[in-house]
C-alpha cells in the first residue's frame, strides 16, 4: 500500500510561505510527478512526505495514517536524491546493503535482498565495483536499488536525472518507467523538466509559487491548460497580445491590430468583449500559407521571417507579427523552407489556438 494524502498543508520558512494550503491525493501504485520551476514548492512537498520537514499546518497521511509526528526513519519510504549520495569508499553491494546492516538484518537476508534489488535495476554483476568505477546512469541505478531494498511503500525521486547527459537521461527515463511497471509501487517524481513529466507520469501536479496551478494527465495538461502559466510551462506556445471582440459558448474572436482571429474559448469570466487578452499558439499548429491551401485555415496572419533554426526533425521559423514573435514548427525535410529568405514577408495559417485573460507576466 502506498496511498498519500495532503490535506490543507502549509509550510512556512520564516516569512516565506513555501506551500500555501495544498491538498491532493496520490493513489496506491500511481506514478505522480511534481512539476514546476525552482522555488515553486515541489521539493518542499517531497520532503514533507519523507519526513525531512514537518508542516506548519495541515495534515500528511500515508496509508491512512497521520504522519505529522512520525520521524523519517519510521516511515517506509525509499529516497533517491539528485546527487545519488553513494558512499565513495564502499562497493555497490555495501552501498545497497548499508541500511539493512544498520537495522541489523541477518546476513543471509541482506545478501538475498541486495541481490533482488540489483537484479530489479539490472545491476547484478557490479557488486564489487565502487561508485567511481560506474557511469552516471549506473550510479543512478545503484541509488534506486538502495531505495528499493527495503521494499518501501512509496518511492520518492528528487530530480534524479538532472546530472545525466541528454541521451543517458532518455534511457534512464525508460528504465524508471519500466521499474514502475515491474514493482507497481507508488512513485513521486520531482522535476522541472516538462519532457520528463510528460513521458513518465500517470498524472502531473503543476506547481507555482507554493500552490497547485493544475492537476491532470500529461495529455490533459498539454492539450487543455487552464491558465496562461500552464500553457507556457507545458510544451511551447507563442503569446500574442490581443483584444476580445466577441464570445460564444465554443469560441472567442479576438483582434490583433485589425486582424480577427477565431480561437477555442478558455473557461474564464474575465474574457468579455473589449477586454485585453493573450492568444496562445503552439508551433506545431502553424503552417505556411500559399494560394492553394489558404482556404484550409480559419486564421491567417502575415509577418516578417526573422530567423529559421534547424533542429534535425524540425525547423522552427520565428515570425515577427506586428512586434510579437510567432513560432512555426516545420517538419523536415521540407522543400518550401529552402526558398524562404530572412526579412521577407510570409503568411502563416492555423486553426487551433487558445485565449487567456491578460496578465502582466504571460508565461515562464
């Protein structure tokens, strides 16, 4: 069992409110990611679950048991830190076995449990090596084995991939996801990396300034962001200031310096005719327009091409739309891109977009 309940939890550090009345539930066996920028409260949340911090107010439950006064060594929690925290003078076996030895488990049982944990992370055969003799990915797997050797109710992972290079990070992401499928343990994963959150999670809690900005599946957060912060943090969006012309049940029509744009409505009482708003458009929904395909798009904008960045599978076009930068993602190979010239005026079209009430800080 690994159910976790946060009930109206607040955590203060002096005058700083790191968490502000946060409530959520993690189901047994769920892979939940706490996502957000630095200082949003995600690591504080993890530390409150682990018992390294105590709440200023509110309640933390694990398996329906109140944890507020339960010390960290009395919680059946597995922890993996960003630095892995392996003992450099100990070999792999002794690193994984350390906690079991401290708890005075029988020698035979220690050997069996360490062997099982190392096999689970595909590190059997490395028992005699020291951390300095392992790659970053192998050290990370040893840290996972050390956390799993106790058979914890909950596995807490605090940005464990941030020290790995991009290619290794992708490989270890897959391994952790496979580990979750094997063990069916409750995993809480802390990261500021949206790709890690989108590819690994059953559910994401997006945090901002100590509160929960939005909760949902990776698909929900990407496809239906509820706030401009969520739209800017999950995936990529171009943001263009506009003014609301009209609202209906299904659409909002906005004006961008004389050009009308029709877009999906975001549920907000603040969107009303005459109010300032922000249009959000994802690069993958923007296409080059010519005389043949112009009728395929509800919205067409003209602007000056100021840059084209090759990214392998895609090329990102940067288009100046009356002072705002619109990004358009073109799949490669794309012959139409080759004829484009910097500073020429081009037309782009799109059907899918979102509109949000105007705020001073549009996105991270």
